[in-house]
C-alpha cells in the first residue's frame, strides 16, 4: 500500500467493518466555523451601529454641556438656551411637516402608478427617473429653489396674502423674494419625494398576488383592490418610508440655508422669517467658537432627540396594529 | 340564485400561446361540476375564464362565448367587475385579508358593492354566511380577531363565507383543498355538498377521489404534450367518467395508469 494521504481511509478494521473516515464530522466543523464567522460578523455590524450612535450622542452631550452652566445673558438672544432653541425647533418642525404633508400622498400616488397602473416598460423607466431624483445633490435643489421656485411662488404668496390673509398662516405682507418657510418646505418635499416613492413602490410590488386576486375575484375595481389589499399590506412600510423622508427633511441643511431667508419665529408661512436647526447650524458654524459653538452643538443634540422621538412614535403607531399586519 | 353556464367554442390565449383550445361545455345550475386532469392541462386557466379572472395576467385573452344564463360574459359592454360579483371564486391557498378581522373579511365584498349596510343587517349577514360555510360555531366568539389567526381549513371556509356573502350565482373553486389536511378537506367537501342546494359550483381538483365524492358531473382535460394547448377530452356524469369512460385517455387517467 502506498502512502498517499487519504488512501488509508478506505481500509477496514480486522473484523471487516469500515474505519471511520471522519467525513461527517469534518464537514460539520467546516460548516460550523463558517456559520460562526457569519454570526460574529452580523453581531459586529449590529454593535458597530450602536457604538456609532452612542459615540455621536456622547460627543453632542459633552460639547453641549457648557450651555447648561452658562449665564442666560451670554446665550445668543440673551434669554437663555430655551428661548434660543424654541423658535428654531418650531421652524424645523414646520418645514419638515410641510414637506411630509406634501410628499407622502404624492409619493404614494406616484408609487401606486408605477406599481399598479403604468404599463410595465413605462413603469421601469419612470421608477428609474424617480430614483434619479434622489441622487441630485441638495445644493442643486437649493439653487433651484432659490433661483427658480422662490420668484414664481412670490407671486402666489402675494395672492394668498391678499385673498386668504385672514388665515394666520397666510398673513401678509408676503415676501417679495418668495424665500419663506413654505418655499423651503416645498423644496424639501421635492427632495423627500423620491425616498418615499422608491420605498413605497418596492412594498406595493410585494403585495401578495393571492390577496390582490382575492379582492378582484370579489368584484373589486382596481382602486378598491388597492384599498383592500395593497394599502393595508403596505401600511407599515409606508410609515417607514415617511419616517426616512422625515429624517432627511429634518436634517436637510444646504437647501434650506439657500432657500429660506431666516429670521424670528412667525406664524405666517409666506413672510420671511423662521429658521430650521440644521440651517442655523450650517450658517453660523464657520464663525462660531467657545460658547456659541456649544450652543450650535446643543441645537444639533436637540435635532437628534427630535428625530429619535418621532421615530419611536412612528414605531409605536405601527406596532399597535401588529396582530393585523399579516406577518403571521 | 344560481345560473347555468354554457361555453361555446372557447379558445384561451396567453399573448400568442394557445393555452386551451376549443372548449364546449354546459354546466347545469345547482350542481357540482369537477374539472380533473394532469398539471398544465389548462383546467385552472379555463376555470378562470368563467369569471374573467384570467385577465389579471397581462396578455391573456379569449375567443368564443361564455354564457351565464344566456348572457355572454365577454360581450364588449360587460364589465369584468360585474361578472366577478356574480361569479365568486375560492383559491388554492386560503387568502383572507390579513389586515381585516374575521367579520370584516366576510363583509368585504358587500361593502364593495356600496351600499351602507346597517349594523344589525351586517351582523345577520356575517352569521348567515359563516353558518353557510360551517364556520360560525368555531369563530362566533372572536369575530373581531384577525382572519389570519385561524387554521388553514378555517381560513379556507372563511374565504367561502366571504364568497357566499355577496350571494353570487356561481362559485368557482380552484383546488380548494390542496393546501389542507384530510379533516379540513372533509369539512370543505361536506360544505360543497350543501352549497349545491343554492349555487352552481365548479371545482378544479387533482384529487380524483374528491371529484368522485363531491361532483355530479366531471370534465376531463388533457394536453397532448408540452407547448400544446389543453383540451376538454370528455365530459359526462361523474359515475360514467369513473366507471365506463368513452375515451381511452380518460380511462388511463382515472385508473391511475398515467398522470
């Protein structure tokens, strides 16, 4: 017998029973180590996210601490941090709310058109174009809002102030340049639209054929089928899509900084005024130092918390209907 | 509330591919008719042409006539939505709407067709439909719970309740028991026997014992080979099909010599 490795595996013991070749255990070991590596990698990735999140939070808190101990008179505005942050928190929320109110229904509509109405080839092109919108840099949106949209809207604002001025949010005098929080909200809506559309479309496309057919077989029109089978199935996903969009709207800096001529908090959406946290930070960061820097970072921390709270509320809303989610 | 179906010279196409060729068949009102045949022979496709559900697949079209008590389903003036309201369907896999409660599932079709229905009328309809589907006693205490929480057999009976809640003329069943265990299958078969009193029932099945147990008449479909159209080979009383069929291929199939 030669000494080729492995040749001895095929021999048998004196009683004629085959000797163990260890193939079962060796393969198992290989599979197990691969599995272990993968689960380790997944765990590592999960931990990494938490570390990054935690690191950012710690950085923000440490840098923002000086604001807490500072004399209120030293804070910008002279009335303490609360008085400083409150108007820009409200401004941020207004701009993001306008964006979401405009973009969510429109995004769902566009997504439904792509997933359930358009002929297949048109739908693919159309979906690709919408995805392309998401790739446009925000400074380009800002420039477009500044140079094209705002002057156009200024005319409309004039009309609104004249005819609907009795409603506080349309109170005059309207901005002559159109650089208002409403314009900023509209630009944000355009930016958020591709996110909501893309995600919703993917979810709509995953609606089980079984449920669509169940609705159609009962004599539902296509619209009724969408109400019965597609939208309920997609509810969780639509909320997630809106939340991602909201995240972008809350945090968007460049476009708002360009489009909004900021100022004090005003109820009217068509006057210049209001400011968002992200734009406030971006506009003032280059020249800030010392306490002013801490203020801005504290403002960033507040934005961080707002985003977190909104997400938690959204998750809670979704989980209330878990029994009916169709996940079982 | 039950109508007969007469099919004349029906061809079904998927784009250019002829899937089912030249079917002529008359299905009596208040009877159970079973379609049997090997996989891919076009029996499900043909079943779907009876309520125009095949049109859900892009490129599907038919030539010929399907008459529901003399009215052609394929008349250009006919809306498929109206057809499906009259010809209900139960699918292979139970598909109650997962986001709706048991009660809302039963009422789904009724709410489509309008009409505001008073709460007491709705309650009565839910009970009647669920009783009709032999499900009432099992779910009467949890009508507000999601339909997806029921067992497979219960879900399928819920789907039948949903179908009969709109008082259709015809109920089509596409292998309604193929995803169910024998006990649930028996429950559905008993139900089919009861449904016959009020509805025209057409059922596609792979299970020949099931066809023999539940149907009055049986249609055997076959296909000459891959890529060839499916054809209706033989249509007769169920006892005839299973005991002394005329066609050789029918005999081979029901006796288990092929397929």
